[in-house]
C-alpha cells in the first residue's frame, strides 16, 4: 500500500494551534502545568547574567523570513551561538558530514565533561534537543547520558540514542557500517566507475556514505523558567559516547493537559497509560463505543503501547496534548507478509484503503505517535498516519521514528492537516499519493526527514486542487524539501525550506516516478529557501534551490513562480533540466518567474540543461558567484544557439560576474554552458 519509495534518483518512495513565540509575546510568562497537579510558580531568584540569546528561524534572523513558514510554539536557538567550552563544527555542505546535516550547517561537538549553555529567550517549561552521538561499531546504535541543569540547579539526565540514526551505503541503505556495496552494478562518483564492471575492482572505503546522523528528544523541565535563565547541556564525564554533538535547542511554554469529560476515555476500556501492556484492543473498543454513542475518544495523559494500526473511520480522537499523550509502539515482524507486501507493522492511525471506500469524518488531534522504524523497507506500512481519509482533519500531532509521518493513498478529498510536528523519519514527512484532491497542508513543521519532507505524487491519478501553505522544512537528509510530481491546479505558498543535504532541492517540480502530467496551473508563490541546492552525486553537478526536472514527460503547464526568495544558494537558484538519455525527447516550456529575490549563489542565477523556455520579470539578484545564466540547452550547441530560450520582461536587476545577471547578450538563447563551474561561497543573507 505505501508503495512508499524507490529512491530519490531511481524511483519513487516511499498540541494545540501553533504560533511563533517571541520573547515579548511570553515575557509575562503565565505559569503552566508541567505534568499534573497544581500550577507551579515561575522559577525564582537568583537571576544569573548571561549573554543575550540568539533566536533564529532555520538558523536565520527571523526578520529575513517574516510571514513565511509555520508559526510554531517553540523558539529555536542554534548551539553554535550559545556559550560553550566545546568545539563548533562547520560550516560544511558536503554530504556525509555531521555539520552538513546540522541546521545552519554548524553545530557544537562536546567531549566528555564539556557543555553548551543557552539563555532562555522567553518563559519556558519544556525543551527539545537536536543531537547526534556515535553509532555502535557494528551498527544498531548506542545510548549515552546528557545532563540538563537550569541556573546550576538540580541535575536531570536524559538518555540519548543513536538507535534511529546512522544509515549507510546506497539506497535503500543499510544499518551495517561494514556492509559491501548494495548495488555494485551502479555507477558511483567515488571511483567514477561501475565497481562490478571495473578491473581491478575499486577499493571502497567503509563505512560507505554514512548519513542520517541526528535525532531529537523532548523534556518537560518540571517547572517554569523565565527569560534569561540558563539551560546547560553537559556530556558528563561518565558518558560512553566519545563525543556528543548538539545542533540546537528549542524551548517553549507547554500548556496544561487538556481534559475531555464528555468522551469515551480509553482508560475505561482497559488502556494502560504506563505503557507496560498493549492498548491497541482497548483503543478499538473505545472507538467502537464512541461511534455508537456519538462521542469523541479521549486519550488522557500517559504512554500507550500500540504495536499495530488503529483503523479510524467516522471518529474523533483527542489527546491531552502531544507532550502528555504518547502513543508508542514496537516494529513487529509479519510472518507471512501482509497482502500489501509489508513485512512489518507498527504503530499508526490508518484510514480504510481507498479501494474499500476509504474513511471519512476522521479527526485526530493532540497526541504524539512514536514509532520504532530503524531501516528503510519501502513495502512496509509503518507510517504514523496512513490510508485514505476524506472530509477529515489532523491537528497538533507530534510524529517521530516512523517510516513516513503521513502517507495518504487516494483517491480521497478534503483533508486538512494543520499544526503538526513531524521529525526524524526514515523516508518522507508527508506524501499525497494518487488522486488526493482539494486538501490543505498548513502550518506544519518538518525536520530530519529521510526523503521528501512534503510531496504530492500523482501516480496513476492526478492530485488536484491541493495547497501546501506556511509550512517549515528543515534538513531533509535526502531528496527535496517540497516536491510536486505531476498534477493539476496545485499551490505551494508561503513555505520556508532550509538545508536540504543530498540529491535534492528546496522545491522540485518533477515529471518522474510515473506521475501524471502537469496540467492546469501550478502556482509556487512567496516561499523562502535557504542554503539549498545540493550536490547531485549521480550527475556530479549542483542543483538549484528550485529544480524543474523533465524525465518522463514534457513540463508545459501554466507554471508560475511568484514572490519567492532564494537565499544563500549553494549552487544555482533556479535550475531546469532533463536527463541525458531523454534530453531530445522532453522539454520544459513557458515557466514564468516574477518578483523573485536571489541573495547569493555559489554559481549562477539560472541553469538550463534542457530544451524549452522561461520568462523573467522583476527577478533581482545579488552576490552571484558566476555568469548569471548558465545555458547549456540540450547540449547540441547549434549555430542557432541553445535549445533553451529566456525572455526578459523587465525589471531584472543585479549582477553576475560578467555584468547584469540577465544581460542582453544572453538573450534569448546564447550558449553560456559551463558544465561544472567553480563554486564561490556567497556571503550570509541580509535585509534586502
């Protein structure tokens, strides 16, 4: 069913309304419940002087991304801007390195006994730590302690793990650092060869291509602290981890648990909030009763063990808030495999299969889903939320350690997905797969996905009328931040996408993976990307922050890119490309770019490696590292010029290394092809 992924390059894969919190917004600091009982007071004196906290969004000054991305209820602070006696690592954008997968491409490495200390920018009673520790020598992960103190007070210890990190090798990856190549018949850049066809065979260093290093943990602090109080994270001398890397700290003020009295409480049906006994059957009983009695299902605070899918249809399930209600499961081997090809099952809330009519009127909110997925098996249905759900809502969930946070197999319609946090996935964050229509994904936060964070995949049946709006995507390890594969009349708007790591872009528009053609209009508007445009190791070239890819069909719909900001681009800002083997079959035509800002490119503003055309109006660029337009067309280099033509509609300002980025001499189709130009690191983005 989740025919989830077949790889980024070889096939297709697998609490409450949120808000952006500022120090002034919560400086008054209403005390909140930290986990039951009476409301605690703010942590009192003594107050300790500390350096002013540096608050960022996607490791940028928040003013540079105002109005874009998700409005979240936590405040982000990068470890490299905090006080530490550890070592700042990075910046580095080369895949397979710890800083490359860090937010902002920098982090802090702690040896045993070292610390990093953050001054809280606002009232908080909860933190999230994004970190990395080493793998076990033979794979499978280790655990290690991290001590947490506030203002030098009582020590709390959280147990870090690398059990859900550290993948190796070629797609679909391995947990074994000593494994030989999974595909010796594939060409690899490391030897510029096909190892199985090379004599003598090359020696490939092991572990081969380590990746997916980071994980994160949440902690309720037990009381409420003020702005300026100091949270210190220490890798204790007793740790068994040779090093601990801290990427960032998110802090927030978590509200008291929500109580729902007029509901079917799962405790009344035998659910175990301690997590010792499996509660799946109790959930089923509560759902059945609630449907008969026309009640909601309530999941009170606790950790509930659920090791299979909970099938949902015409039901509302509410938790006490995703910090308090945790639905957690083991991955369970299936013998024999399921009819859909799954060889495992695990915790997940699933609508009925679309072929069976799908589900309707499903409403999920206010709880966490924690899976146990440690390897990528694309036939497995081990997603946090799945199936088909029409006329439904998903709000305020926190999903971690599943294969895909939310994977929907249509046809289905009218799904609203809002205010969720999806982190630490083996594959996608969210995927609309096959015939999803008139649905909205808005105000969600995605970090550390192992594939596209947000995708619409129109396999067999077009997705239509959908919107991805005001979402934040950070550090997708493989593939793209947002990917649109075919479809009709879809919109990508007001999103913030940062730090894609490998073989993808911040935004991709792709005719690939068997997708239906693009028809109608595709509107990409008012998005901001930062530090995007990765190295495509199969092609040995750098990609654009936004990447159009004609692999299986022409891309010739009404595609408008309006109001986007492309900041600190590793290579190109805009790339339009076909694959070499089909470059004379497919083209990209009529894409319109308007009111765009490009602040910093390692190479060009536009790279064209395909036949076709595009127009540009009010596209302003600065800090451009190479010629403004790198126009290779389809590489025939005809006397008439490139097979790709550019139209200047006026207002295109700013310069490249050879003058204006869109100079008259480049129009309409001058060949300016430099297949692999040198990369010039741009300065950090600044106010326009």
